[in-house]
C-alpha cells in the first residue's frame, strides 16, 4: 500500500484540527489593502515590469479576489460530490460515514469563510471585480463526468492547497496577515481532506479495467480543459478591473493576459498535478494514467 490513510484516524485528526470562522476572520475585520494578499509564487505580479509597484499590488489583490471566487466555485461542486459518494453506503462503516460527512461540513464552512473574505474584499476595494460563473453552471458541467475523473480533480485540488500554504510562508514578503491566516487554516483542514479523497479515488478505481481508467483520464482532461478556459476568461476580467483602478488601458495587455493566465494555471491546476502524493495515487491507479498526466503537467507550470 502506498499510503496508510484510513477513515478512523483521519476523522480523529480532523476533529482535533477544527476551527471556527471567527478564528480566521470576524465579520467586522478589515483586510490591509496596503499589502499584497497573494504569495508571489502564485500571483506572479512582481514579475510584470511594465507595471509600477502600486499597480503590481493592485493586480496581486485582484488575483486574491480570484482566489476567493475560484475556491468558492470548486468547493461548491466538492460538497454535492461528497454527499453523493457517501449516500449509497450510510449503514456500513460508521467511521467512513462520519469522516465523509465531516469533510462535507468542513467544505460548507470553507464556502462560508471564502464568502466572508469576499465581503471584506468588496468593502475595501475601489472597483467591482467581475467573476466567471454562475458557480451552479460550472459545478453542473464538472459533475456530469465520471465520478472517478471528478474525484481525481478534487484530489488534485486538495493537495494543491498544501502547496499554496507552503508558498505563502516561503515568500511572504509583505502579505496581509488575514490572508496568510486563511491559507493556513485552509491548509490545516485540507490536509485531512486530501487523505479522504485518496480513499475515495482508491474505492472508485477498484476493479476498473485499464481501458475504463483510460476513459476516466480522458474525462479528467476534459474537466481540466473546461476549468482552464474559465481561468483564461477570468484573467481577462482581472485585467479589466486593473484598468478600471489605474485609469488607463494596458499597452501590453495581451502579454500580461498570457502571463497571468499561466500564473492561474499553475495556482489552480499545475501545482496539484505535480504534487508527489497526487502522483503516487495516479501511479497506483495505472502507470499509463500517471504518465499521461505527467506529460501534460508542463503546460500548467
Ligand atoms: Fe476547502
Ligand atoms: Fe477540502
């Protein structure tokens, strides 16, 4: 076995690590708009030489707005997926049922927390930032795929958040402490989710032929392509918001758009694709699945 995860131990760790919304952000708290919100390893705004430091910081904050919205969207499809996965076997293993429902309840809490951060963002930011959606339509498109493909996407996302927190402490320069705390608290609970996702993928992959797994990987790429299109559209919305704040059109908008789309690809797809634990699950599922995803990973770097 390539891991020692089980429902009983994961539930126990989850219950120990749990926090409340107010531990991360109270409703009356304000974000510090004199600082960056996102680690540079994800936002890549300091690399944009045609923007001055003020403009780079504004774009960094817009990229944090994107972070809140994208996580809102993905957690909204994780929640029904978990309930559907738990429902057919509510009488079997008590630890499994409790671990999955606790996982679902934590994702509902995360959705709530991301909304609270979003409200704080809107209160302090000078213009409205547009967001792709609606999230119900994005969720429905993802969830119409093979559950194994969806489970792999979710597994990738959960390992990804581990990478994000590490990035935020590694190159924190001058990050808003509340955003840092958001990454940290999300990381704490997502670490347990990623273990449960691993068990879900193991269960959904069991007994599948090589051809069936291959088709699930096709669908994994379909979902990835769909999300990537959304990220490209979102990058354009982000630049619209930046232009509104700074009061001028960007001369090199196309280059910035491509660079920011690439930053989002790494943040929301690539950083999960190359995670060792994700790769270990793929390798156990099928050597060919692991190979196909490793071949695609550089596109999202
Ligand atoms: Fe979450
Ligand atoms: Fe999660």
